[in-house]
C-alpha cells in the first residue's frame, strides 16, 4: 500500500530526545509519529497514513467504547551492534494479530500490510531506537470505530501503530520477581478470549494485578478457571519451570493462555541446545512441593516487554514459598542470552527470525 507520509512539523528535538532516552521506563514516552489505516466493509483496508502522533477524534457511540472490540500486539525494534534496526519475528505478530481479529469478529489484515505499517513507523522514527540496552516497543492495535449501539461486529475499524522507547519492564531491573497467586480471580475460561490479545483480557486482569501490588508482588499468576489448580500464565507473560535434571516445563496452549512469541522462541532455542522441554500441565501444588523438595531449580517469566525475568518467590492468601538460590539461575540466563543475542545480532540468526527494517 502507498502510505501518505506527512512528517511531524514539530518533532522532539535531538537534544530532548537524547534526554528522554536516558531513562525511558516502560510505555510512558512516545515517538513523533503514528501509522493509521481504515477499514470499511465496502472498501476493505485503505487510507494508509504516516503522520504526527495525535489524538483520535472519536464519536461517543464508537463501538469500541461500549463493547470493547479491540485487539493489539506487542513487538520491539532493536538496534544491532553495526547500527542496523531490526524486528524479531514480525510475521508471528502479524499472524497472531489475525487470530485475535478472528476471535473478536474483526477484519483480518494481510500479514504483509501489517509488517509494512510497522516498518513504515520504525523507519520514520528510527532515531528513537536506542543504541544501548533499550529498544523501541511497537504497539499495533485495531478498534471498532463505527458509531452504532446495536450489538454485532462493527462495520468500520481503525488500525494504528504507535511506538514507545523502553528500558526494563520491571522497575527492580534484574531483581527476582515475587508473584501473587490469585485464588479469587481468573483471567480466561475455556471458550473465552484467553488466547487472543484483546484489551478486554487485560481489563479483566487489573483487579488481580492491583491485589498483587498490595501484597508487594510484581505480577499475578493466573490459575485455570475450572479447577483453580493449574498454572496458566501471568497477566502479561508466559511461564517456564526448570527442574534439577535440566528439563523444562511450560503450560500447554489449550486456548486459555496467550501463545507467546517469546515462549515459542525459547522452546525452540532450548531444544536446539539439547534441553528437554515439555508443554504439560503443572499445578500450584506441584510447584510448591517441587520448590520444597528442591526438584525445581529455576522458574522464569517471559514476554516481549519482560524479556526473560527470573522468579524467586510465590505468595498466596494461604502461604508463600521460595526456590532457587536468590539469583537468576544458569538455565534462565543461558536462554535469555541466546534470545537477546539473536535479537541484537550478537548470536547468529540461523532461523531467519530477524528482519532488517
Ligand atoms: N501472556 C500475556 C497475557 C501477554 O500479554 C504477553 C505479552 O505479549 C505474553 C504472554 C508474552 O507474549 P510475547 O512473548 O508474544 O510477547
Ligand atoms: C508485551 O509483552 O508485549 C505485552 O503486551 C505485555 C504487557 C504487560 C506490556
């Protein structure tokens, strides 16, 4: 598609950008531009634009404001040692976006157009991709813009990509995560939207996340909705367990957890390093007893925002337990180094995961 490009007439100055990039935090600073596309039933995708980031003018009856037809993706642009800007497996984000779209009864977008839109933004805002340890977090999203209050799939949508330079997701840096197990709230049920990246899933998780914060925890562990027994995932990350025989367990994709791109990549990397990885149900009771017996040596959370973050302690309304030896374990470290190395061009990309912008 030919995107109409109208550069921001008053972009952030190089000096101010340099200051903002010193300590960006996560998701609070934004680049100068955005990319938008419109979809209508008669025209399909059209009106591709690259322009200054600005508020949307929205009709108060826009369907998204009432029935939450909204989906998004999370991906990053990295600067490699030789100064190139690259994306990590953007085809996986494009295909997951379309699976989310189908689940939310929204139009799909050709994968090539999704990637073209993301690249158009990265290109115009490439000065925002830091040279240090940070990256440029990209947030493609789509919402129902039709003004209509009847309950049915909307007939008009806006697709948009915005970008935010980011440092570590957790304020504590590499400090081990302390997780809260919610025994009251669940995130997703069989037949629901758990495997889709829709805003509604995150809205539903916030009360549990607030409860976690009140208990001094970084994130919530969600259990399955039917038995409140099986580990699913965190509010924004997948989970891995490393046993003392070196084998690894991660909960299977049964439709209630997000099929993470980091998760899929770590499974592949671990297997290619000769590690045994099982996608198998793992219960909270098992986690506790493996922690106490010493069978569990490491556990970590992973996702685009969080990368690989080691876990040190689990807290619930009934008890708490710890495992490992207070630092990120060797298996987690090795997997993180391989993943980050591929993303940043210091480990050879033998699988074609990295795409130059
Ligand atoms: N699970 C949830 C609920 C998430 O929001 C995310 C983040 O995107 C993940 C898992 C990890 O997915 P990915 O590795 O594709 O970023
Ligand atoms: C991501 O990792 O991209 C997410 O969407 C997770 C969110 C907690 C920022």
